[in-house]
């Protein structure tokens, strides 16, 4: 049959079809991935963090959610000293990354084939507030990227305050306030150096170790932390990194 010269071929609009939908979906995901952390970095500079990805994962797994937001001023100096001494001894000197620890971890991997952690409190805060749990390379890369603006926008005092309020301290237990109640049945402000060191000692494995009934490994770690914590300086009103 001869072709009707009056009929014109029409083509689908550019960007329609499954490729267009996929492109828009990917673009939307990228925008969300960029905007959500950007807004959070600004908002959480002053506002309490309402919930973290890890908390949501644990809730989905059937665990509870026990937490209180405790201002840094209401936390005992012994806990601040213990956490800095144990988790990030050069917290006050670095700008997010402790290159000395990173080099040590790299040398340890080359000589012993075992990679140990070199995350700072700043890196752990960025990871806890914005990222999912796990050890995959993508998450580690995002952790590094988020640490840079975190250190630029938040003072050290705020970084430590947020970390102490979102850290996991047991199954369904988050933050120092809930941790003190869970392990010792007391408010966090009443903890002394020994109890603060025991709480800090279980941070690497809070779902397996107990501060209330510590085993020999936790007791040894706590003793080391308590000794090191004595040399961590604090300014007025529990201000870490005095003079910064």
C-alpha cells in the first residue's frame, strides 16, 4: 500500500521511555544524597540529632531505642577525657584526620597483614550521623568526604557532644546518658573516672562487652584508658581543646 503523504511520523519526546525515567531516578537519588547531608551538616551544628541510620537499622531488627540527649556541660569531665584518650588522642590537634595514625595503620597492614582502625572522633561522628553501618569502600569514601565539611562547620566541642550522644553503647542503647543508666543505673553526670573508663572501654564492641560486669580484657582496657585520661586537658565548662 502506498504511503499516505499527509501522514507525518512522530517520535517520542527526548528523555521519555525507560531510559529517561532511569536518568531522572538516578539524578533524583544523587540530589537527595547530596542535599540531605548538606542540610544535616548545617542543622545539626545546633540541633540535636533525632535519629541515625544505625538506629533505624537496629529498630528494623527488632531492637529498642533507649537514648537521651545530654548537653556536653552536663557530662562528667572524666568521660570526656576517657573518650578522647581512647578514641582519638590527637583530637585537638588534627583537622579531621590523624595522619600519624593512618601511617601507623598502613605500616601495620604491610608488615602484619592486619588492618587496624585509624578513624578519628570526627570521622566516627560523620559516619554515625549520616551513613549506614558496614565496612564497604563506598561508605568509607563517603565518610572521608563528610569529615571535611564537618570539621569546617562544627567546633571540636560540638563534634564531641554529638559523638557522645549518638554512639552505640549496647543493644538499643545510644549516647552516654542512656549508657550510664543501662550499665550502672545512674545518671551520666554522677560517673567517676573508673566508671567513665569502663564505659569508654566497651565502645569498640558495645554489643558484646559489658561495662557493668567487665571481663578481664575490658578491665585491662579500662585501666589503661583511666591512666591516659589524666593527661587530657579540658578548659572551663568541659571545653575540649582549650584555646581552640
